[in-house]
C-alpha cells in the first residue's frame, strides 16, 4: 500500500472534519441525541447550562462514550475514510475532498476568530 504525502494530508483533513461533524456540530445533533441524557443546571449567573452525559448502560452507553470522546471517534472516522478511499476510490474521492476542503475552512475560521478576538 503506497500512499503519498498529499494523500495522507487530504485523508487527515477529511478525518478531522468528519470527526468534528460527529462530535461537535449542531447539524448532527440528531445522531448523537439517542446516546445521551441531557442534564440542565443553573449556573451562578442564573443562566441555564446543558450537559450531555452518555446513557447509563448497553449499546447506547458505548456509542455515547464514543461520541463524547474526540480521540475515540477520530480513530473510527479515520478507519472509515481510509477504508472508503481504498475500497471505493471512485465514489469516495469527491466526498473525501469535500471533507478535506471543509476541514481547511474550519481551521482558517478558527485562525481568523483568534486574531479578531471573537
């Protein structure tokens, strides 16, 4: 299996973006919802804070624990990205490229927010 540095870079960016999509992004909240219990608490300023705790037992707990861990989810998304890249290159290449470009966009946005103090 020969892989170029460019392929590794693109696959890494795609895995980064897919991981963030599953773990953090609002658009995939419906995927995470069945695996978490929502705990609401009022903070000292009187504002409500929401915490998501993995379900207590079974398969839902396993996936809740997985989705609450960026590193754990990252291993699985990397396996999916690399597997698709090698098994279905014609189908997966555009998807991987889109995820990689979105990953770069996310990083650039973080840099801009940092320098603007947002």
